[in-house]
């Protein structure tokens, strides 16, 4: 669904034209009363962070359909016109160098209601189903095309992407956002290249379950090549991305026998940055060397192995009680969803399985959850926070709030104030930090520094994007997920947000619209197209014209409705949208003078009086001839201009919040649902746990994963969790 701006002159304000008179008596004096061609000083969008103006000549040239994507606007200033410029628009103008409109200026495109967003997402889902079914038919053809060598030798000893007949979409990452995009993107329109050091997608909310053996690791994975067999996957890491040359430099994750890692370059047309974030240590010494994280499957595998090792060490003869207490003290730093869910699942594992295998060691076991602020699960309602605290305490988890970790050694966790805790395993889930690629891209885009400053975040910590998820100040670069920040609309760093953003960007890319430059004072993604077949057929078919006229209630109503609709759209749009559309289509501004203004009655009367006078009937005939000639020229221009139109993508990304949930142990969970702006539901206990399990099983990315997880749950319930050490 896009808003269309058609360049038909009948849909615009009255066109300024040369004056033609039918009366012979006033023809020699035509230059006396003809107005000069009007030039209007139009507000140019601040594409370079600077305010510009241009002199727009309102004589309409022949329409030309551009053969290549046009920049937002590039018009050199011209001398100021002799005629007075029309008054400025009534609504506020963006300040010079601003990244988004000032408070009080109407948002464009306007924000939609929850119901409208839900219905639009439902329509997109139906489209995706059709695309998946079509991909099953075209998959053999994709396999044949991929038999060709993708990389060929390039300059400087590097490999480069071979020439492609289709535009190249480069996707960096394989997390929630990238995976959602890969599943939906149209590989018939684009050559999609995915670069990531991880060749699979992982269902990260269930990583705590894999760390204790409730669910097996491979049940949460889906390889990238399985997600979409028609995309090209390269297991490498992007080291550098140049927004100016549109070249990404990548290094392989693997090395040859001599230690050399292959490097290659990818020339892209559109790039999607979905690299996520890495665990943040906040400069605390010893965290990266001695703590475990919960970001990848390898983290969960290592954590599961370390838990088993500590129990085997504690049960060995000769181990003192102090050593056993230290080895079996499990410390979790961070009271967010990841830390709370791991503490809850670990307490279940200790109580339900390890108690049966190591009964003599249970008196030494201790689980501590450390949180620097005064509460845990700050994303939830206060009542749910208290419920989570009580549930964890009943499960045997010691929750300490208001404590800050200042150092971690091989055997101790150091707290602010001098207290030290002996520990055996420490999980760090205190926050995230940007990846080097995000800092590198932000350093090459000057507008990013101003955007981060206005958002009060450190420079290079996020890629600031507009409501269409375009990187502010960059051309044809999109960013989503944890590595991005939507200006004026901070979204939670959750898998739900990243997944919706990935699907949204896939539909935007599939539309074929020009992305342009990112920024709130930039035109939205747009497309300059020829008229569709139905419009052309209506011009050549009397029956279709009659049918359209009958349905709309008459020819005059059709013309007036089109004119009013277009005028309202352009008046409602910000000035940079109006100027952009008029520059692409050569459409006259809305504030052009009317025909009566063009056919200057005073000039006609003065000219006839200077010629010796004329009767009122002759003057009326001259004016009527002038009006008629202007109307004829307008009609001629309309017929010539109707072949082209500009379409703007008027669906900014809007997060459809379906709620949040967290498992807190003892088969109890928290669920907070907010929908349709009026529904506010909060569940706790067993009911919330049942909802938690049903949502997690239905949100799996494939039928295979659902079956595997169901079997894992059944095995854990019947046979218990596996404690094998290998």
C-alpha cells in the first residue's frame, strides 16, 4: 500500500502559460499586458545538513522517465526572479542541519493505529506464504545458477563478487532480523548475499534451557542455506563497509593451512546491517577472561560443560568444604530476562535432576543473582517484578539488588565496597556493546555523530535510523535489530522487534522502491513509474471511460476528486516531500496563480484604452480567448504529463507490541500483554508458564524445530536432563 502522486496537470493547481488573445485588435499589444514567466523560490530539503533554495521555473518541460534512480534532489541555485515569490508554507520548516522535524510539525507519514498495523502485517504474511510456495517451484533453478563460481580474482590479491545481472542486496548477520529478511526477500528480483561468521540462526530466548539440558542445542538452530536455498551465504566477517563506493570488505572465518585467511570484496546496491551487539563488560577487569556469556550456542555449550565439571570436582575425595562451597556457588550478574531465566532454569536443574545424582552436595550449592539497580526485570510491571523476586527466592535463588561488580578474578567476584564472593561459575548478562563494524560505518557518515548526540548515546554505539530503518545520512543502507536506534522512537532490544523489522525491510526491498538517503527530513523511499495499464486502457476505451465515469458520479466529479486528493496530499506533506516530488515530475507548485491572474484584466483594459478604446464586448471576448487558450495548454500539458507518476512508500516501521514474557523457575512465568491500545493483561504462575511454552513453540522458525523441541521437553520430563560430560 503506497500513496501515489500523479503528475497530471489536471490534478495540480492552475498552470502558468503564455497569454494568447483571439481579438485581432489587441494582438499587437500582447507584450504589454502579458505577465512574465513566474519563478518561485521553493524550499529545498536539507539533504546535506544545510538549508538551500532553488528557483523553480514553472514552465513545464517535456516529461522524461528517468532510466536510473534519481537522487533526492540536486538543483543548482538560479538568480532570484523579478516577480515576488509566493508566501512560505504555513507549517513549520525544519531548522538548518536538523535530522528530524521540530516539535509541533506534523509527522509524515502519519502514525497508524494498532489495528491498521496488525491488518497490514496480516496481509504481508499472506503474501509471504505465496512467495514461499513459489520458491518451492523455483528452487531447482536456484541450485543450477549457484553452480557457477561466485567469487573471481580481483585487485590487490582479493577476491570480488562476479558481475551480476540483478541488483545485489548484501545482508550482514544471521540473527533475528537478518533471518526474517532472508525468509521473505524476493530472490527473483535480487542477488542476495549473506555474510556472517555464524552459518545458522539460533532461537536465543531458549539458550538458558540448552545450558542445563532441557532442550538440545541443534533443536534451536536453522542453517542459513536452509532458511532460503536461493541466497548466497559466505561464512566470513565484514571488516569494512564504505557507504560512498558501496563496497564491503570481508575476511573469512577460516584459514588455510599456512594461516592465511581469504579476503574478498562485495559491490552491493543495497546493504542491510543486522550484526547485533556483543556482550558489554563496561570496563570491569576480568569479565572477558573468567565469565561466561549467553549470546551464542557455543556459550551455552561451554557453560553446560563447566557446570558438570564443578559437580564432578566437588564430589572428589579430599575436596574441602570451603572448596566445595566455592565450586558450587553459581553467580549470575544481571537481572534482565536472560539472567533471570538462567537463574530459574538452573534452580530447576539443581532441584529436579542434580539432587538425585549428587544428594550429598546439595547443602553446598548456592545460586546468587546480582543486580546493580533496585529491581529485576525492569521491563515488566512492578507487581510482576515483585512476583518474580518472590518466586526466585522460594526456588532457592539469592537475589541481591543494588550491588555493583567492580572486578572478577579466577576465584572471586569483587563487589563495590570491598566484599568478595567465592564462585565456581559466573554468568555475565549485564548488557550489550556495539560491534566494531557499527563504529566503522558510523565514522564514515557525518550525520551519525549529530544523530547520536541528539539521542544522548555515545558516538558509534548505534546506527541511527529513520522511521523507514534507513541509516541517517547514508545512501541505500538499512540497519535493524540491536545495532540500530530509531530516532524519536526507542524500541526495546528484543527478538520480537528485530524479527518484525526484518520482515518489514524485506517487503520494502521487494517493492523495488529507491531507498535514497536516510533521515527524517529526507523524502521517503520513492519510485518514478509510468502509468499502469488500467489507466492507459481507460484513455483508449470508451467503455472503460463510461464505466469509470458512472461509478464515480460523472466526469466533473472524477476531475475534481483527483485534484482535491492530490492537493490535500501535497499540502499535508512536509516541504521537502513537496519539493522532491515536484523536482522529479516537474509538477508546478500548489501556489501557482489562477487563470484569472494570468489573464491580467487590468493590462487588457490599459492596452485597449491606449489603442483608442474598445467596447466592453471586445474586451470580454479577449479575456475569454485568453482563458480558453490557457485551458487548452493545460489540457495539452496534462495529456503529456500523465505518462509519469511518483509513488512514495508511506508505511514507516511501527512495532506491533505483542507483549513480553519471562520464565522465573518452578514452572512459573510472567506474561505482560498490551494490544489494541486498550488490552492490558498480566499473568503469573502456571497459567503464564503454559502461555510461555505455547508461544515459544509456535514462534519456532520451522516445523522441524517445533517437533525437535516437543520431543526434547518430553524426554526431559520422562527421563530427566542429561548430565553427560564430554
